[in-house]
C-alpha cells in the first residue's frame, strides 16, 4: 500500500533585514522623524561650521599680530605689542594656565570622587539629598562671586597654609615662601579647584548611580567589604565617566577669567616657587588688557586666545582617546 506523507508545514517567513545606520528605517518615513533627522544633522553641521569660523577668525588675526612680533612668540617673557619694535610672547601665560589648572585638578578630582562615592554608597538618603542639593547650587554660583570671595576671604586666610608648606616642603623650592601676599598660582589653583568641584562631583555621582546592581551584589556575595565593592565594581565601571567629568572641570579651569584676575598679582615672569606672587593666565591677561589695547594689541591678545583654543582642543582630544581605550574595561558593555 502506497502511503504518502503530506508536509503541511509552511516555510518560515523571513525576517526583515535590519535597517542600516543612516538608512531609511520604517519609522524614518514619518514626517516627524524626517524633521528630527534633518534638525539633528543640521545642528551637527552648524557646530562644525561655528568651530571652523572661530578657528579661521583667530588664525587670521593671530597671523597679523605674529607677523609684526620681533620676539619669539612662544618663549618670550614679555608683553609689549605696542612697543617699538613690538615684542610679546606667551611663555608666562602658558605656564600659568597649565600649572594652575593642574593644581586645581589635583585638588578637586580626589575630593569630588570621594563626595560622589559618599552620596551614592554611604550617606543615608535624608543626608545625601540636602548635600547633593547644596553642591548643585555651588555649580550655579557666578565666577565673579567666587572671585570676590577669593580676594576678600581666601587670600587673607592662606598665610597659615603657606607658612606650613614653607616649613615642611620649602626645601623643594616649589613651596618656598618669602612672606609676601598669597596672590600666587597656588592660590589660583585652590580657587579653581573650588569652582570646578561641583561639576566633577555631579557628573561622577550620576555615573556611580548607573553601576549595575548585579555587579555590586556579586561582589558582596563573594564576601567583599563595602570598600572592596567600591574598588572592584564601582570605580572600574565609572572610570571613563570620571575622566569625562575631570575634562569638563579642566575646561572651565583653563578658561576662567574674572576669579583669577581678582586673586592673582600678575607679572611677566615665571617664579620657581608656586607660593610667590607672579605669573599669569591666558584668560586673565586677555580680560585685563583688552579694553585699553590698540588694534595691534588686540590682535596679539587674539593670538594668545588661539593658543588657548588649541590647548582646549588637545585636552578634549586626549580625553576622548583615553575614554575610548578604557571603555572596554569599564563594564559598560556587561
């Protein structure tokens, strides 16, 4: 007897191919999606155009000033663009800007990370909420207020700290103090650290809150202490975020103007000690000399602004490279 088996099973329906990035997905045909896509692309292009326009403007004005400079623009310890002949350089400004910003980061980053860890993993909610609120308020304080506080409160009360540093670390030469007014780069670094601390703290706090709960529970299940959980699960996960927060703070420190101008006694020389008055920064020099500068003087200030612009781009680029290299170790993909 001939027995035939009939297969009633229909072939599976093929799944639609996934939409390629930038391709026309199903939702991209809607008018709202097309408008949003156009606005997003336009915003990105506009940002690039603005950056290019700023770079071109600074470069043209800087080239005009540097062409008239009779001294070495990068190594001269003088600022006299209206002299005969003109002679000016950015050595002192670059040194002061970088050193004060590094001091600010060295002080602010450990304190900010500690505060963020305390708020997210140690403090009770009734205590952490008010502290976080106060830190958020500090981020909104104008820089001129920080400058007034630094000039009227911080500077008069730094004599004791300077004397202590001179007594125990003065032999290094870097912290030698000759008893002058504490209007030095170290004072600027302390003030900048206070100013950037809310930014780094807020971003780090939000990053630590995103740590997967399973990571912490797994460490606790293995018998880890609270500190070991933070060290093995929280900090590795948030490393890239902390780096990003530090770069945001560094960007504000590099470009801070009025607060620095109010606590620093600027001179165009580089002191061996961070506690001796003197030095200067790009932003402080531009703010203090721009109104009374001639056309050539303003071009010279714009040239120094171009250098600050390049330094900022290099810092951000370096941060992006570090973040990309560390991303695979952060646990974000787990």
